[in-house]
C-alpha cells in the first residue's frame, strides 16, 4: 500500500463523497486566459458590489501601523458601531469572518451529528455545506414555481431532530422576498429560525423586530454586498443575548482580522457614500430587469437583491455562461434539478450592464 493510500484510510468515510462549494472564478485568471487586462473583465457572478468600499478604507489601510498586534478579541468597537447602526444592544451582536462563519458556528451550537436543519431550496448552498460537514442532515422543503416558501410544508417537515430553520431573505439565488407574515409564521413554529439578511440594505425589510416577541429568531447580515468589503470577509449576527454569549465562547478569539475591523470603522464614517451606491445599484437593478424582460429567450424573475435570476427558454445556461466568459463577462450558471437552465446576473455599474446586454443580444438575439 502506498503512503497516500495509508493516510487516506484515516479520512472520515463521508468526506470522500462530500461535494464542496463551487466558487466563482477569479477575474485575474480569466484575464490571463483571454489575454486582456483584469480591469476589462466584467464580473457579475458573485453578487459583489462593483462600486467597491468607501475610499476611506484604502486611505486608512495605507497608513495603518499596528498590523503586528492582534485585534480586540471582545469585538468591542465593532459591536458598538453595529449597535448604533442596527439599534440593537451590542451584547446581542457577534461579528464573524463573513456571515458564512456565523452559519457554521450556529450549526455547531445547535445541531449534533444526525440532527436536522431545514432549508428551502433553491437557496444559499452554505447551509447545506456546513451542515453536511458536521454530519447534520439537511431537509429541503422546496419552494414553489415562483420560488416562494411553503410555510405549511416547513411546519410539516419539523421533527424532534429539527434544530434550525434557515431562511435567506431575499433568497439567493432567486432574489425572492418572504413576506413578514410568513416569517412570523416560521417563528411561531418554535424551532430556532435564522433569517439571513445578506441583502438587507437593498430592501430595508428585516426580521429584527420579531426578536422582541420571539426568543428563537436570529438575524444574519454582511458587509460584502452594501459595504463593498467581500474580499475582507466580514459579517455579523443579531441574536438572543444567551445565544450571543454561547457564540462568543465557541468562535475563534481573533476571528475578524484587523484589516476588516479598520474597514468597518471607516465604512461607518462614510455611510452616505455607501448608501448612495446602494441606491445606484437598486436603480440599475430596475433598469436591468426591464431590459432583460425584453429578451424573448429569457424568463426573468423579480428580485429585491443586487442580482437577477433568468431562466433560459431556449439554449443552454452553461453554454451561455461560457460564451459570456469568452467575452470577458462572468455570470453564474445553474444546471441542476432545482434551478433548471438558469443564469444569475449580479447588478453591475451601468456600463458593465450595457456590455452584458450587448453580449446577450449577440449570443441569442432579442
């Protein structure tokens, strides 16, 4: 037996069939393949904010001198800033290295191997990713044809093993909003409910107010979308006080790096600038929805996020994705049974969206 075979025998058997996350492609890799500049790549595949962060972030990082010192393990400054921003007590706030890390911690806190979580597919794949890594079963309650949730079906799916319900709102990758009445109905089930509000700033709608009435509601948010900080990996959650304490106990002590801490501070000093960019993205989303709806071979789904999901009525989504990539335009494609033959387009700047539209006309006509 070879050395590699010997060590492989120690790998958990379930990990040998685990399906990882299909991440988006890096623009520098595409630029090199196509022989173009990286700035020429139109990146519309990962729901990032193409306006980027506040200029204050780059300015302060260039002169920062304490990178050799660990950040505050108690997250004091970040939680105080977030208390002012959210109106919720800092004691109920936990900051993570992206909201993804908080998803992982929540699952670790609530669900043991062979327990269950409920997700509503198609939805954010990281719920399944972290659950399956921990040996937790994912129960999928499918959304309807228009991607709205099935509250009765969710309630019926709850068993004694159900430890969490995950709701992305707006939903990724569909852009669908869940109504306040449906979120309340989910809270009334009594199972811990995670309302993932990664795109909150684009909607202004939140489940935070339910936390005064229900002690099983948790809310996640991120700086990746509205704040333009996706590359720094920083998100936060608002939790019942006792749950926040548990999460602080089990998270890495220095889980948010000093670059991200500094960027958060400077972002909150420049809220008007960042919110103006949010308004621009929302306006572009509405314009892009109209333009895409004019393309006869696309079925365009309504969206309240910073992206739009389109089903191809003819042609193949993977082929269209590749044709766009060959032109230096990156979008997300879906070919599985849950989202059949769809592409997801992040809303870029006006000139980027125009380049996309022109390419779609060239590929499939109007």
